[in-house]
């Protein structure tokens, strides 16, 4: 029997049945300090390093495990993104001190909202990356919801998919800073392809053309948000064109987005029907 140090209840279990405190709590030691610091960052359980290693070696399978309900196999993804962002900022400042240079950001003054986002993301790099990858959330849901694996995934699940992908992007960006080479960014295309293929189960070409369409749709979403924000928040057209021209461009891009979504959805339903027909004897 163990007597709870908090409420005095006697019990023979790992946790007190009355207050829930863990058994065996004694004097505060350096191990207690270490556990307290680790708990602050959420690293008291589920190894961060093991999750990052899985994200690098098998990104799609890790994400698939998480959204399918196997939460204990992964470090909490939002906390992981925050910690990786802190590490990225430290690496960036360290490299700036070594090479005595600072990254210059080119801002597009014509787009006030874009310029504001760039300035905000410089101070909130993890959240800024999450906002950027979130533009893939809805296209991913539309393009891959009839996939052989993780079909009918929801938009909330899609949010966590993009959290994992944002963490992966931050890791690759950190490599670019360390080696002072933007060529490493091409690695992102490989990682996105591997992650989406492992996650959704399409083949080589099935994954590639859906990713290409998704990237185009994400660009259209960004384009529409920029233009609508300039038109309705700042009450003027973008550039030297008139308002009628801007509205025509917005309508045309909306038509392209909707038409491409419908065509892809029909293709996905057709391929899903053929795939299921092969399974059923």
C-alpha cells in the first residue's frame, strides 16, 4: 500500500484514485527539475527525436498513423512545429553571426496584404509556414478524398496533415540555412511526393498529377485572397487596371478552380469505382 503525498489516501496502484497524483512522489531532485522542464515543452513522453526521424524517413506513414488514431506513436504535432521553429530561428541567428549577414526579404509594396504577411511571418516563422501550407488544405481534401488509403479524410485531419508538412518544410529550410544553399529546397518536392504517396496510396503518376493540380489550385486560392483583400479591404483595384478587369480576372480564376475540382472529382470517383470492382469478386 502507498499513501498519497497530496491527499493522504492509501492505495495500491500507480495513481491515487482520489486526486490522481502519481505514486512515489518524494523530495524534489535534479531529475524532478529535468522532468519539469521537459514537461513544459511537452517532451515528458513520446520522443521528439524519434518522431522527427520518422517524419524524415517515412513522412506519409507517420501522418497516416496519427490521423488514423495512433496518437501515442507521435510527438504532438503542433508542439513539434513550435519547437522546430525555435530551433530554426536559433540556427538562423547563429549562421548570421558566423557570416555577418542578414537575410533580406523582398516585399511587394503593391500588395499591402502580402507585404503585411511577409513582415508578420518573419517574426512568426512557424505559424507563417503553417498559414502558407494551409493553402493546400482544401485542394488536398478535394483531390485525395477518394484515395486508396485514408480516403474520406476530413478537413480537421487535413489541418494536422499540413502541420506535419510545415514541420518538414522548416527542417528542410534549416538545412538551406546551414549549408547556405537554396538548391536544397528542391528536396521539398521529393518529400511532398513521398509523403503524399505513402499517405494516400496512389501510384507514381496518380500522385504527381494530383500534386500538380493541387499546387495550381493553392496558387489560385492565394491569388484570390490577395485580390479580394485589396479590392474590399483597401477599396481599390490592383495595379493600373480598372475594377471591371480585376473582377473579370477573379471570375475567370474562380471558374478554373471550380471546373478543375469537378473534373478531378469525377476522375477520382471513376478510378475508385474501378479499384473497388477489382476487389469485389
